[in-house]
C-alpha cells in the first residue's frame, strides 16, 4: 500500500503545516515545514486503518451484526472502555448495547447519554449513513 | 509569522513552533516581554524524557512518551525563570469557560490543554484522540475565540462550543480544562542558572528513575518488546503496534526524534550562552541520536510497507532502539559531568 501517497494528498489539501527543527547548511538549527518519510507512512497507515475500520463497521451495521452505536464509536475514535467511562455506563452494558436487538429497545434517556458523548443527535444515532 | 491583537489591544506575534507546549510557553513569556526561544524553554523545563507505558492504552496502543508529562514543561520553566504564574483545572465546564473569559478580559493570553480530536479547525490528518494538545487563546470574538495554535503556521478561529468540548472531553484522557497563564515575568531572569537546573533535572530523569519503563531503561525494555513482537503477536498485529510506536517517534508533539533535535538546538543555544565547547560537542551528539531515532522510524516504515523483507526486520528495528539507548545513556552521563563544571 502507498501510505505516504494518502498522506501527501491530505497534506496538500488542508494546508496545516507542522514545524520541525532541522540543521541548515551552517550547522544551525532552524524551523522547517517538510514532513519526514516516517511520519508520512505512519500517518497514512493510521488514516487508512481508521477509514477501513469505519467502513467495516458501517457494513456490519447494515448487515444487522452490530448496532449503530458501534459505528459512531468508531467514528469518534473511542474504544469500549473509553466510551463506557465517558457516557457513565458500565462497560458490560455498553457491550450489550452494541448488539442491534438490544440497542433497538433502549430508552431515550440512555440514548441521550450516548448522543451527548458522541456529539450526534438521537435521530442520527439510530441510523448510519448509506454511501 | 502573523501579528494579532489580544483582548486589551496589545499586539501578539504568532510564531510557528515545533511542539505545542514549549511553543505556547515561549509565546506566553514573549508576550510579557521576555524573549526565550522554544528550544530554550524545552531545555529549561526539562522536557526531554522517555517513558514506555504498557499499561496505558490509547485506542488499543501503548503509550510511548518522549517528553515529560503535559503541563510539567510550563511549570518547571516558569519556576526556574522566576515567573508569577497560575495553573488551574476545573470540574465544571461552565465555570471553566467563565473564568477563561474573565482572564481574557483582564488582558492576559491563556494557554489551554485541549483534546486534538475535538478542536474544530483540525483536519482529518491530525485528528486523533489525544488530550494534551496545547493552544493559546488570544481574545473572544463574536463567533467564538481567536486562537494561536503554534503547531500550525497561522492563527485560527474556533467556536465556543467546540473549544468547550475540546477542553472537557469526558473519559480517561480528560484535560479537565487545564488552563495556565503568566501574571508577570522577570524581565532579566538568570538564564544560566535556569539552564543548569534544567540539564541536571533531565539527567536525573533519564538515568536515575528506578523503574524499568522510564529513561534509558525504558528504551531497552521497548526494544526487547519490539524484537519479540512478531513471534508473540503475529506479523499483522506486530506491524500495528510498531506503527503505534513510530507514531510517537515521528508525529505526536513533534515526535520523539523531533524532541531529540530540539534538545540539540537547546544545547547549541546553551553552548553560546556559556561559551562552552563541550556543550557544542554534546549538541552534535544529540543530533546523531536524533538521526538514529529517525533511522529507526524509516526502518519501521519499510517493515510496514513490506519492502525488502530480508534486510528490514523487527530485530533490526529493536537493535536501533538499543543503539539509541546506549547513546543516550552515554550522552546524559557526559552531560552530568559537563554541567558540574559550568558556572552560573
């Protein structure tokens, strides 16, 4: 996979450049804005991974294997313990809520807690986008 | 470099920096009339560090820290330079935001710790759930706040909701509205004394912590883990955790290698300050250490891209970290000796 390519595309698009200390010709340290190969590859890898995870979770929700909560958890880069702690709901309950049949029966008050933490509306939380 | 106005109409020059916290600290001091460069703050605040924390996991990956814990650089630098400063955290977001507004109105510029994922202006490439990103708030505007984020090269606008969210993300990495600013600074602090303190402290942190996960010992611990990882975890998973490590070496803050270069830059400035050839030589050593870290990340990148499977192995990557550990140990032992000879 050409991970650095993905990185470079985004790099050109957003224009948010970071600084790096580098030696100039006279052996003095100066600030430079060109990213290194290592960063490009790793960042590209992480981005690809996040995107594939997100896409897989979306498909899993459509296939009825997971609840939409799972998709939004991936979208916000939470893992299970983090989500549980943020929402103030025990992690074994959150785990149960990832099953679609149990998620469908949740009370609005519980949904509201998830919606608040994940920054989506309750309506959005019940569905995932079709692409 | 752009000039902005703060709440009480004073000009503020936005400097692009390599690392968020040191650059913020440098800018806070600069705004009060004390010009200290970013690497200098990094050295005085004893920013350089190594810690491999297998028990702390961020999105399934272990944390490898290349600098001291968030907040400590500002605290140490401010103490050593004799500044009068305030550090606060909050439980209640509303109170945190109200106090921020009050302090801004009083004419201060304020440093904040925020979660990088929830800052509205950050692009997809930089977004990850990391709760220790430092920014400066300059003033309140109609739409929210004017922000100088030294990681990027120009000031930004940020909505009030977004900022509140980023300051108070619930969960384990909660910054709890961490807020800091300087009330006043000494215009002519004793830089030499501060540098010596910073260097001594760094030596202690790197060499003397009696736990296997910090300092030079931590590097060796990590190296052994990496060498064993393909047998233990399988190739795919090992690649993932290696990528996680490289992410800490290259990306977070200014990356581990970046911190080494920054420390080298500090040594360079200190060498000029003290007129010491030994410090200049140590600066070159530190550059070489930074290069070794970078070599590690290139090797790791090749492993991940599966180029040249014969030559680029996990054993080689681990070996490079061991080499870094040996070199850093030698470096800090040498620095310990050199510091003793320096006079404040």
